[in-house]
C-alpha cells in the first residue's frame, strides 16, 4: 500500500493557484531586472522560505539546491545562488 496520496509538493500546489503569466507581467510592469534568476524563481524561493520557516539566506539556498529536481518541475524554476537571492531586485526606481 502506498501511503502517498499525491506526488505533488505543497509548494507546487500553491504555485498552481497562481495564474501562469501574472508573475512575469508584474515583473515587466514594475521593471524588475533579472539576469539568470527569474521572477518566478524568486517568488517560489520566498514561498519556500515562508513555508519551511527558514532562518537564514543560507538555509533557503542550501535547501532549494538540495531539492533542485522537484523545484525545476514547478514552472522551470531554478534554485538561487546566495549572491543572486541577496541582491535580487536590490535597486529599483521609486515611482
């Protein structure tokens, strides 16, 4: 007997409630500049930090690197580097 009723993680279930293009549209609207770390990956990292009760930047980055496979199945998200996450959206025009 398989005790798992679903193979989808809680993070993936929450991500399914977010409309497909809304994160990208908001990133364009507010002129968020990203390089290799997408706005969707940033949102998923912040959701993970909240759900996992992460205490530090290292905790978030290390955990997401360990779970890079399941993370990639959620809208092709990539785990953040420490520098990439700490400087994500560091400078922005005040409007």
